[in-house]
């Protein structure tokens, strides 16, 4: 009588996961991670309007941009970075848009879409954890730019790019309040890892 010989079942996509952790290691000097400092859990301080164009603030913005661009170069990823993620407790962030790097200072959300969209969301400070998170499809908010001029974001672009950009704004504004996306998951069982190469190619927005 023939009987099958037991063999261990090994986890899949080991090469991809190894490369992913290598990328995380390559940027470990740029971004604070959850659990290694309480700075990520503190609300950032509003920037005084009169200080926005002063040398110290300009230096902070330049440093954040430098960290963000290095992160993108080393990983090929990254859509936004809040100042607190690099140890600066001021309320500003850098957002990657197709046209330019956008600096948002002291952002305040004024309106939220009633429609909620669920999408797998990663955070630089919690790599490689992914949170399938429901957020408003769009937000309106006001913010100051690098010249201290008041601006408003009111774009309700329903393309995939528009949806992602609106999500990134909400993600970075959360950081300024000491909130990380892993804090917003309804159940720990929903947390997953980006463990196979085509994960984000297959990711889709789901209305909830």
C-alpha cells in the first residue's frame, strides 16, 4: 500500500518578501517606525504663519522633501510623508502629485464625502503591514503653502488617481493628529502583509 510522505508546506513568495524587507531596511534611517518612539502618537504643533517663511521652517521643509525623495528612490514607493514621521513635530506634510511635490501646512478638513471607499493602505511607519481601510471618497480642506498663503483643496476627482490622492491627504493629516492607519482597523484580523508581487496591481477600491 502506497502512502504519501509528509513534507513541510513552506510560505509562498519568499523572494518577494525578502526583497520587501530589504527595502524597509534600506530606509530605516529615514522614517520613524511604530513602537520605537512615542513621537508618532503625539499631535503635531501648528506652525505659526509668521514662521513659515523663516530659515528654520524652510530648513525643515527641505529636510522632509529630501527624506521623501530618498525614500521614493530607494523603494519605488511613497505618495506622502508627514513631518512627524522624520521626527519633526510640526503640522506639515509633503504630498506627491503628478505635477509637483505639494507642501501642506496646518491642514484642516472642512468637508467629507458620505461615500466610503475601502482600499488596502500601507504606511511608511508600519511597513510591511497593510490595512484594508474605509475612508471618505474625498475630502475638502484648507491649508497654508510654503509662502504662508491660504489654499483650499476641493477636487473630487473620481478616477483611481484622484481617489488615491484624496486618501493620501487623509492619511497624512491623521499623522499630524498622532493617528496611524493601523489604529483605525476594526479588527486585527484584517491586517495583512504585502506578500506577493502583484498585490497592488490587483488592488481595487470597494464602496462600503
